[in-house]
C-alpha cells in the first residue's frame, strides 16, 4: 500500500478518536463555565493552532 493511503487511513482514525473524545467531554456539565474564558481558549486554538497545523502539513508535504 502506498504511503499516501496509509496516511489517509491514519488521519481518519485520529479524527474518529477526536470526535469520540469530543462527544465524551461535552456530555459533562461544567459548573464553573465562563463565556469569556471559553472564547479566549477557542481564539488561541484557531489563531495559533490552525496556522501551526497548516505549516506542519505543508512541511510534511514538501519533505515526503
């Protein structure tokens, strides 16, 4: 099997576990929920994490 097919299967497995983990975590109620804190955490994820993920994907694509 080609390396690309192996990587696609690996990504599908990781996404499945991420979805299962997200569903598991969201079932619990959080008594200390703060909207501002949640928004700031999501901002860090999207504005820092997304470019880092894109950069890593481009570097992997260039060197593999």
